[in-house]
């Protein structure tokens, strides 16, 4: 889905046996002594931001909950009651890092290599002329957004920059799209560079990587995410919906998006077949924090494979994780958005601290909510500022 665009106070620097070890790691007693601001107060302030319908968030230190919060309402106009603080929400493009982790776990198992070519792994993209230069594009390049494959999500602007509106019908909750249907949408758009040349965010990379996982394993992506990550990490409330109109299970906040007449419409049933590997996972603050903690602390991948995702590119960007200098250089952010929601996870470089939060929206522009989420992080992680 679309990459998270956040202005100051956030500074953008880029965008199986091992799992068992993660579950055995002891909790550090320092969790009780960390100074943390009120999550509830931060959510109440966040919910007052124009364009925000509801907000939920949770802070975890060394795997222990040190604060949950919820504010606003489940539905537009203060209706529907409060959103449960531990409710599920869409995590958007944070899904990509999870998909990347599964791909690299398959590399670790010897099922493929990071320098294998797209044309060899998915010959149909060549046979159907869906991706140009597929015989040159590698798994590593798709993982790191350096493949040059254009994005299917939105029509580019005349200057080649990312468009503002999705290229599909946001209010179509029932049509089932195959991943290759989405890839086809990108075919006639200009490439963003030579293979391996530069970083350029593209959902198409991850739609293709999801297909590669399914081809290699013989299982759908939801099953493989459950087998590799959600099950071992005890992410019991996390899942990947694949078929429309499947939505979010249990009480949760609803997001809204304006139609062509400017009327706000409920987009809670966002089309699951569109989101998929690019941004479809539904999770909770607890579960997404558990994943980010395990990943950051190196519990899911060998170091040389983890570096495929965390090393800086020649441009200085990282494939995953943007730095935040608001209250410490050791803080990073992962984010994701689509019509009706914006989700972020702030985390420390050592993996000890996570703050996962989500807002449901009543606006097309998520810049002000994004800035307010950065302020919420400051309220929680640096309460003295």
C-alpha cells in the first residue's frame, strides 16, 4: 500500500529455529524503570487532530505492556462507542517487512537465492509480458525497492512522482483480483530506474514476492505468514485476509474516504485481494510489537540476511525503517497507510521499546494525522520534552 509520508518532527532516512529462540529470551527487569508518558493522554490528543476518527496505541518494553490507550470513536461523528484499546487494525505496508522476512527465511532454507532472477522464479511475468527486464531483476532488488518496477497502487503524476489517488475503485469491496492482475496495472507505467540503480517505492515488488512465496511453498501467503511468523511468535490476533469482502474481526475503528462528490464513505471493507502481500495484514499493538522486537533483535534471520533489509543503500536510505530524531537517534519508524487508516510502529534500535498505534481517518490527506502520531510518540517516549 502507500508508503507513509510524515513531515517534521520525523526525519525520513529511507523507507524457524531462530523463532523458537525468540520465545525463550528472558524479559529484562529494566522495563519497570523506563520512564514512559501516558499512552491514554497521547491517544486523546491524537484523536483531536482534524481528520482522525479514532486512535489506539500500545507501548511495550522488553515484551511487557507499559501502557494502552484508545480515544475517539469506532464510527464517524462520535458514533459506535469507544474502540477497545487492544483491538485489531490494518498495519498497511508494515506487512512488507513481514513478507520480506518469510522470503529470507526461505533463502536460509535453501529454497531460493537473493540473486535469483524474477524471470526464473515466475516465468509467467515474461510469457505474459507483465514486467520488463524480468531476466535482470533479482529477489534482492525487489526486497530493497531497487528493481525499477513501477508501482501499481496509484497513477504517477506528470513529473513521475507518486500520485495522490489509488488507481482502483476504493469502494469496490467485492471484486476478486489476482496478484498478476495488479502487476498488469503497472505494465504501461514508466520504469523508475535501471535494475539495482536506486530506491523507488513500489507495491508491485511485494505483490511479486508474495507470488514467489506461494510458488515455492505450494501454500497461500496467509498460511506461510502464520507458519513462519504469527504462530511461532504467538501473534494470536494477527492474520492476512485474502478474499473480499473479508474485513477486520472483532470491534475496531472504521475509516472513511471521500467519493468523487466529496461525500465521506465507510471503507472498512477495504478489498482484501488488493492489499495482500503489499499491505494486507491485520494485527494489534501487542502483536506487531512482538514481531518488530523479534526482527530488530535478530531472532528471525541470520545476520547476513537481516542486513539485506537493514543495510543502508548507496543513497543513504534503508529498505525498511526510517529514523526519527525527535527524542533520540536510536528510534526508528515503520508505517503504512491506505484509504481510511494510517498505522505506525516506533521502535528502538536495540529492539527493547515499541510503540504501535493506528488512526482511522476521515480525510484523503494523512499528513496532519502523521505529524500528530509523531507528537504522540514524543508524549510517550520523551515526556520531558
